[in-house]
C-alpha cells in the first residue's frame, strides 16, 4: 500500500477567496492548449489565429453548459427533477465530461458556421490539445481525493480521505496517464504523419476528432473497470457503469465519423 499524499487542496487564502490546486490545474491545461492551438494555426492556417480568442469563449461556454446539463441528465436526473433550482448550483459540484464534450462540439460548430470556418479543420487543430487539460484535471481530482477507484489489494492501492478504510485504486492517476499523457502523444504524433502509405502527410479533416473520440472512449472504458461507480447510480447494467456506456457511444461515433471523413478528398492542411 502507498500512502496517499496529504496535499492541502487550498494553496492559499485571502479572506473568503481561495486559490485551489484543482482550479490551478485547469488554468495550466487551458493555457497549454491555447498556446499549442496558436502554434498550429500559425503554421497550418493563419486565418484561424484571429478567431482563436472568440472560439475559446464559445468552447468554454460549451463545456460549462454541456458539462452541467450532461451531469443532470446522465447522472442524477431524478434529483434535479425534484429540485430544478439546483441545476444552476454548479458550486456544489457535478460536471460530466461526456456532456462537456457534446457542449464543446456544439459551441465550436455554431461559431464556425456563423463565421464560415471549416469546422472539421478547426476541430482537428483544437482536439489534439484537449488531452493536456484532461491530464491536469485528473491531477486536480487526485489532489482533492475525489473520483477514486475501487477497493484493491494491489501494492499501489491508497487509502483516500473520503474513501473509507480500505486501499483503493488511484484511478485518477490511471486517467492522467491514459487520457492525458498517452492520448496527447498519440494525437500529436500522428497528426502530421501519412495516413496511407506513400501519401503526403495529410489526413482528411475530421480525422483527429474521430481518433480522439475512439481513443478516449477506449481509455475511459478501461479505467472504469477500476474506478468506483457513482454512488447515486452504481452499476447501470450487470457490471457496466454510466461512464462506460457513454464511452462506448463515443467510440461508435468516432468510428462512424472516421469512415465518413475518410471518404472525403484529402485537401491541404
């Protein structure tokens, strides 16, 4: 068993104002992704650079609205039907990655449609940077001692402050490595590689988005085998969790998108 590092979630306080590691992780992730988006835009599509700031606003709104509504619909609908005023109480917690993903796609699509930008091309530039934010976010979950794994006798099990007396999988770290580090390495490495033998290093626009959906869905489904199911839901069917069901849907959508976009003519990036 490994001792859980007792890191104070609050870095410092100024009266009622608190700076927390969790919030700082998201800032690190956002800034890193923003810089990489700008880097790609300058080298691949200079026209996009002037839109990045406004697109970021649309994506942030999308992730907040989608993440919250996704949690309400997927994870705790009966409670919010009885307490509709609590839907807006985001300070009590409750955000869904899968809902946030839908919100980001909708926000990005609406912006691109209104400004006549190629949505698939824009999505590919942005999506390869998303794992950075996911990785930092999971580190924040670990510091908070939340979203821990199931009980285990593995030598690296940890006793989490809110997880009872038994050692548990540090599933937040599994997600950091898979959904953050590994997924970023995959997407960043292949985005400029030939997608077919003896072809130019170009992919049909939308390919990176499809690959992200497939890989994230697979990684998340795997980690859910070790992650403690949501208390209010438990297992949805047999030993399947809500996270797995939603991730299976991501994989299916990614596969469909992959085949649809691969039929398009390859155009310069």
